[in-house]
C-alpha cells in the first residue's frame, strides 16, 4: 500500500463535513494526542515497570498515521508528496547520512542563539 492509497482509505472514515480549519485542528490535536499515547506507553515501560508493548505502540502509530492523513488532506496535500519532500530535505541536510555536527550547526539556526531543535 502506498501512502496515498492509505490516505484515501483513511479518509473514508473521516467526517468531511467540517470546515478546513476544523479538519486541520482535529488533525493537529489528534496527532498530539496519539503521539502522547505512544510516549505514555514508553514512559510506563521506562519508569513504572510495565513491559514495553510493541503491539500497543504499533496500534497507536496507526492512529498517528490516520490523523496525519486527514491533516494532510485538510491542507490539500497528499502523503506521497509530503514524504518525498521530507526525504529530500533530510538528504540535503545530511547528504552522507546523519551527522551530529551538521545537526548542531544547521544554517537555518546559525546566529539564533542556543535554543533550537
């Protein structure tokens, strides 16, 4: 299944009767909520003695994908294009693969100070 095929299938289960803004808000908030659920599973495994439940993480990642699909659609983008653009950005940033020096000294952050991602 391609990303665009997934997006089309996911949109079958989305309520498309909302405004564009509402769809974007629902998607963004849903992404945060589902990513938080992934983080919570990892937190519990790390700090509370729970087993790391890979199947539960995979299920929540599926929910992240659903919200990603509807958010992309709400802004008029398809997932294949989003994924391609992201890979191109990363190839430009890290042409030889990840490099911590290039991560720390990114041109878009040079001269901004110490607080950046």
